[in-house]
C-alpha cells in the first residue's frame, strides 16, 4: 500500500473539477500519472495523458499499478471492481459516503485478488518527496518534509496536522498512509503499521486514531510486536457519550471503541499516547 | 437511520420470516376506528407495544400484555418513553413461548464483513446473560449455507427446530442485504410450544449513505431528537452537536473537530459544540457559523482549519463573509494550515484585521482564556 517510485497511476474522475485540481498537483510533485478514466470523455487527452473508458483499457494501453478514485459514491463499486480485475496492485478510494454494503463487496474482491485497497473515505497515500495519490498537501513544505517518520491516520486533516507538528521540529516524514474514516475499510490501521514496520525508510511511527470502532485496539495487537518507536494521538476524548461524531463511532462492540479502551490497549502495547498532537514529536524522542 | 419495530417486522415478513398477526394504530385515531380495529382481536390476549426507536422499551413500560387492547392503547397513546413521544402503537397476538433466542446480523469493522450473532438466551435480559454470543462471519457476495448455519447453531445450544432457525438466519441475511442494513436484529426470536419459529421483536439500522437507494425505507426512518440548532444545521446537511461549554468550535473534518474539542478541554475550557464542515460540506462556512453563533452560551470562537481536500481559502472566505454579515460580539481565534493556507491567512489579516495563530495550541489557549475561567 506504499506508493513506489515509477508506479503507473491511473485516475478515475481525472477530468472532473477535484480530479483535475489534485491530479495536476500529484503530477507536479512527481507522481507518474499515466491515464485517466471517464466514460463520457474517453478518447480525449487531459493534463497531457490519455483519457480512456475503463481500467481494463488503461491496463492494456498505458499499464496500471495504482488506481485512484475521484468519483461519486454511486460509481465507486463498479470502478473499484474494474480496477481490481484489471490487475491494479493498489486501489485508493477517496470517495466519502459509499454505502457500507458496497464497501464490503470491494474489500472481499480485493482480498480475493490480493490487491491492497486503501479507503474508502481516505485522503490518500504519500511517499514524501516522491509522489502521492489522493488529496494531501504533500507539496507544502511547511507540512511535509522528507525524513524517516511514517504516519498512519484515519483522518486527512489530522494527518496533515500531525505531519506539520513533526516538520516544525525538524522531524521529516517517510510515508503517510490514510486508512480512511469509514467503519469498514480495505486497509486496517494494524495493516498500515505492519507496512511501516517493514518499510526500510521508516525508523519511527506516528499513529492517529479516533474514538469508535476497534481499529486502534486491533492496531495495538500489531504494535506490541513492532520495535520501531510509536507515538499515538486518539481524537475524541472530550466527545460526549452516545452521540455519533461524524462518520466515526458507528460500531462500538462491547467496551471497545471508547477513548479509554483505545488508550489502554495502545499503552499496554508500548505505544506512547499523547494528549494533544503538538506533543507527538517529543513522544518520539525528537 | 433507525427504525421502529413495525418497520423492521415488515422487512422480515417480506423475506418470509414469520411474525405474529398485528395491527398498527396511530395515537390520534378516532375512538370508533380504534374500536373497530381492536374488535378483530376478539378478546384474545395481545401485546400492546409503543413504537419508539429505543432499547429497554419493555422495562420502561412500553409493552403491555392484556386482553383489553382498547384501554391499553388509550393509556399509551401520546405518553412519553424516555425522549420519545408515542405516536404509533403496534397491537399483536401473544405467542405461546417455549424458548426465546437472540439472532442478529451486523456490519463488522474488524472483519470488514457481515457478522451473524446468536444466543440461546434471548429476550429482555440479553445484555445481562452470562452466555457469550456465538458469532459467525458471513460473506457478502454469497448466500449462507443452511447446513453450515444449522451446525453452528446446534453447537451454540439452539433448541429444536434448529433447521428452521437456520432458515430464518439465512432469510435474515437476505433481508439485511436487501435493506443496506448496518444492523438487523430479532430479539426475541421465539420457538413456540408447537415448535414454530416467530420473530417477536425487530430492530433495524440502515446505512445513512444508502438512503438514496433505500427511498421507501428512508421515508419511514425515525427522526432522532435534536435541539433547535441541531435541526437548523441538519437542514444544511451539517453535522452539529450542541454541548455545554462556552468555546465555539468551527473546524473541518470529524477528526480535527474532535481534536479541537479535546485541546479546549486539555487547556482548561469546555467546548460549546461539535460541528464538522469537512468533506463535501467545506463550502458551507456561512450557515455553519450562523449555527455556532446562534448558541447563546458561546463566548469565544476557535476557527481551526487544516486543509487537505477541503481548501482553507474557500472555507475562510465563507467564515469572513458570515462574520461581516452577522457582526458577532465575541472574539475569534484562527489557526489555519494546509491546502490554501497562505491565501486564507492573508484574507483574515486583510478583511478582519486579525492575525492567525501559527500554532493550533496557542489559538485554543487564547480562546479558552477569552471565554473566561468561570465556565459553569
């Protein structure tokens, strides 16, 4: 799920307003965008790359390693299955408000095919200084600077904040992985930790979680066997009980999902959990 | 979206899961209509059940077993159960119960798929039961295998007729998929003295993101109780929750909004609200600010933007426009970072003659101080 230099990126929704805005920045940052997908504009060219009708066609014409979805919720399942069936190694689904039954189908298909599915409702993935897929301000050097801290976050805005706090004290980042804010997602926080553990350019890890669900409790089980230092911030300590904060907090199983449960599980696993994001760099020993 | 019992049971019936014969009556029905409807029960024992979307209804007096449904309905109509007013009542035949089982299917974030849950100890005391739930992962793309279900249920202590219960479980899965459900629960699923399997209660939660393709269901969704401000925010599609503190919060994304609330608390203050304007709502700064400032408890405001997808210049432009329109009499503290931050910070300096803070923590500390330390 980590974006590699030279990987061929195909963007669904390249010709739309947001797709154009962000793809232009992805390309300027060095991301190897090779094609776009649009049913209505197939056969044309946009941002200097060909626009084709499907991922299957892109795989044949330009090659396909990473698929990125800048598409509405109603189109996301069909295009994601197209990308998986066309041999994408990684599929990044940025779309918010995808019906969870569609997401479950995407996850099942990705597992069967051995595809890394990132998202949905993610801000994307960044390999700092090399490329990004999604809508992170990777190109802003007051937020992202090359270094060796890997960051995993459910939320894009909190991921941005965490990277900025690191950059301020001179701790650069290696990789950002946005696992997405939905209760069901293709890549779990624990799987993202495993990827950062195995990544040679990463020597320390920042984990940004939220109340709700059991992603952080499961990640704690993974964190216990990782020797790289990990610092974490969990959002939602001050949230009132029983109110659904945005899309988070949908499924609280037993005692899991609460702030206390997550903090205790991570602390038990040797992770340093901080009270506010500005404490993250010092928790890594910076 | 949450639903009351009778909506859930209608879904179950459509999928051939037996439910008791019943009549749904409105609290405002004229006496003659009600009498005519109740006469069809011919004095048989019935259950009179308030249709409110809350757990623990039976223990709160929302279920009455009687042979005189008229007076039970009259007593229940218009009463309050917790935060809900009873405006619909379901009257149904009582069932000769031999066993009460628990059967549910839910979306599970850990396995990213549907999970079947079963207990042989169903009924109102399920939460106090010592018997752990038996769980079984189902696959979203295929029908569950009834013989496999039968084996799992047998192992879990399900009484006879196990195959029938397994059939109900398979149909429950079809209904779960059909309705884009996050949760579909039968508790209790009764086995009668004659060995029939009947759903006596139903609970349904449907994915909000599927409302567009579940129009018929969406029309029958229960409306959660909200404050006036929460309802006003919902009209604009904004997710707003009113809290008790004095520091107003305007931030983008659920994660950053919660973090802002956490930091306010960490530095000794109390947040006045949760309000998310991230995602597709990032152009809605004007109505968002209107809602935040309409709360009379607010004594200072933190505007905390960290733009990834949401562009700080667009959001800040909206805040400035709203600020000039509303001309609020409270201090505001800006922390603006990420996509479009330079344009946004320049706009704040130019239009509001204010200096955005370089550090989020400093903006929040200043807002907490401005709100006063004596927050009751």
